[in-house]
């Protein structure tokens, strides 16, 4: 398996791994052995994640040691445990996980001003024109990488370069810290076509109103006969309509906005205005994060046959030439649009200006595109795409992907994100918490005169428990904090830890994952603050070296990506190509927390080894953990300051 990207972790040997969660084919190096031109920084490295290795001697883990070669590289901040190990039993935080100050950045230049202090002052900016524009701790290629920008990101900079060492156009200090080399991957021209085309930024929780607490699986809003409705919002705003508890309906900006019209002869319109056009509900108007269900973009999965990826908007003749089955396909697509489970694309945007007048979409730095190219290629089997925008052209709906390819959406399935999210635990509310694991579970609610009534539980609904239990009619029940009772065999119960670990000191954030329970609990010191269900490796407690199992042990989050692309080899038994997997947080080798937009089985093991979260949970966790990813950055790296992670049976 592979993950596309350009990252080489500071302490990872380049070895082949076919069983853990995939990761970028290379990850950011903390240091470089020799100066490199800008093009070398963004060139992919042919490598995959290594198998889990035994902890190296303490002397070999010193973060201040000389830069390792690929053969001698090691994984920082990881204490692996064999199957059945219990990291909670460690008597103290291992020294290799203790912050030794190695993350501290040198004080070379003050940060740039983010806003003018006087009318005559000007804010200076630079922009990324590559998939990854590296940010260095110092203005030189041999310095440690601390993060990166994605194409379209615009950040404040100092007016003058801080040096030109191996960077002819200059190293610039950016906000909030670090240095970027102007050249192949970054520009001072913030109106560059690649910047303009990529200007829509991924939606992150930190940049929008607070997410609601969604307790369990939200149900679609219905009007009659189980039909899911499409609501129209006033003033063109997409609202988060909640017509009933857990209602999960997509509000459209205007009637008919989601129609995929086919103007060719015999092609029916793909309308999203009738009942059956399902879409995502948000609980509060204007909250883009909630509208997207926690995802940073709108996502679509390819259908079979897979769609072509156009370099520009094709005319009708070009579409028929590139898609010989087009007429029949559009008829089938129109029929599929009337199915009850159809997910309409979002309301159309204006056609991106970079695509007007027959112009091809600009390539990102490093892309080799012929100016006369029409088709860049075809999507691979089981592909997922993140969309910067969707728009109508010649009676069809197209999307512009983050790789700046034009995608016909009628050959895809628009993703309806999981409505599941865990439970925030405010002061006074703690574990145990139960999650309903059956779709027709119910609770017993005490009534007057000693009677009880049955109240349905939503699938995966979170129920804070009192800790007490009862046996009624030969059935074991758990008592909820509100006094109701839930059947013990209809829920999964997440209990307080059997012991308080040595590192659970006041103010320290850490994460506890139980493979047996398929649960994740976020802690601040000894106090749990969030609990949810996850999907770990499909092979349970197996050996992560030889099976699709999640590694056990104590680790630190060291690299965070707002999104990163993961893919597998075509000959793999489960090939895939998932672009822009959201909110990825690597804690050792190829193992990470990340959102899964391609399934909704949270609470059941099914990953290749990573810890899959629902998009809403992943968005929350990404903003809660360290290292922090500044608002305009797309990724950040840490040596010793990342949030602690404990993974156990």
C-alpha cells in the first residue's frame, strides 16, 4: 500500500509494509543531509511505511543527534507493545516520550505583521502553488521542517527575505513562524492562476462556529411514506434544518438547484428537487463545518466505469469522444437520481474563472500537463475525490478536484457523511458511557405508579450511565444518569480506566484507545472530556507486522495533515485511491487517526490498521490535539510536543 504525498518522517526507515494503514509515500524530514533546490523538496520519494520495530536503545533516540540516513532512521516517540500489552501499566512516562525542548524554534527574525498598524503600512503575503510547500525552522534547506502549505494558501510574510542560501528568490519569514523559499512551490504573486483556482480552503472546525453534540445516529427527516425531503432556505443560504431530534436533511439553496440537467437527446434531467434527494442536515445555519458533516470538502466516490479526469471543460463532441457510452450513461444516471438513497451534489457554484473561454485548469507545481490535453487520465477503481467547487456546463454537473482536474459528477456518488459523533463530557459528567449497538434498541423509562415505558434509542446513541445495574426478568440492565434503563446486551459500555496512568497529570492531554471496545476517550489529566466509537484494524488483536491490526503501545502524535491522499496498489486485494483523507494524525510509522468518508461502520473493526473516526469526531480531535496546525497551514510536525496516545486491547 502507498499514500501519495511527499513526506519522510524524521526517524523512519524506508521499508515496505502491506498491512498497516497506508501513509504518505514519504513524510517530512526533520533535517536534510545537504542543501536541496526547491524542486527537490516537493519531489515524491518511492517509499512506504516500515513494519513496527522494537524500541531502539535510548542513546539512539536522542532528538538532537546527527541527521540519520535512511538506513539508520528510527521512529521517534513510540513505545510499542506486543499483542496483549497494556501501556497503562507503565510506571512512568518513558524518557523517549518526554518533551526535551527539541521542538523549540530558533529566534532569528520576529514574525511578520498580520495587519497594518498604520494606514501607510502594507501587509505582505506569499502563496503556495504546490501540493506541499515546505515550511522550515530556519532559512536553509538543511533546517528542520515544521509544516507545509497547500496550493492556494496565502500567508503573511516579512517584506524582505531573511536570506538567499540555495534559494535565489529568497527565504521569507511567514506567519506564525518558519521560513518558505520562493521558487518552484511558492510565489509572491498571490494572483497566480494556480492560487486562484485553489483559493477555496478546506473547512476546519477551528475556523467556524462550535460543532453541535450529536448523540448517536441522526435519522433522515421525513414527511410521509418515509420520504426524505429537500428543504429550500431563504436568501440563498444553506441552512442546517433539524425538523425533529436527529433529523438529518440537506437544505438546498433554492428549488431545483441540485438538478443535473442533461440536454443531449434522450437524456433525462437529474433533478434533486423531488422527494428522495437526500442530503446532509446541519443544526445551525451558516455552520459550514456541520453542513459538510465534519468533512473539509464535498467528497465524491467514483462509479463504474470510472470517470475521465478532464484538463478543461469539454464541449459536447469532446464528451462523446472521451465517453463513448455517454447517451446511455446519462439515462441511467437520471434513473439513479430518483432512487431514495440518492445524494444530490451541493448547489452549483459559478464556473471557475480559470476554466472560462476553453482554458485548461492550471497545473500545480510539478504537474506536467500538455497545453492541448483534454483528458488527464481516468479515475482508478474505488476512488474518492475532494471537490473545490461544483458547477454546470453543457447540461451536466462537473466538479473541480483539489488536483485541479475537471470531474463529471454524474459518474460519481456524492458522499453523505456519517451523522455519528461521540459525546463531549463537561464538568460533572464522566464515564461510564454506553453506546447503543443495535438499530432497534430501546430504553425503559420509569413512569408513574411504578410503571415503565419503552423509548427508542438511535443507533450508536450515547447514554451517560450512573454505574448501577439491575436484573429484571432475567435480563441485565444498566442504569442511565437520567434514571432510565438500557439492556446491557444492546449497548457497548465504555468504563473508567482500571488505573490512572502515571502520565495523567493535570493539564496534559492524552488519548486512550481500546481495540476490544472500539472506543476512544480523550483525557485532560485524569478527567475524560470526550468519548466516541472508532474503527481499528480489521484483524483485531493480531500482529500488526503481518495482519491488518492496529499497533499497541504508547506513542505521540508527530505529524498532522488537514488532508492527505491514501492509495493502494492495483494488485492489492482491496485496491483504493482516496484523495484528501481528512484530519490525519500520525502517531507511529504508518498508523494514524483519520476520518473515513468511505464507510460508516464506526464501532466495528475494519481499517487497514489506522484508527478510523467519523468526520465529526475527527474534526473535533484534530483541533484538540497537538501539534497545532495554524489556520492557513495544511500540516504541522512535532518531535516531542505531540499529544500522547495509548492503544491497548
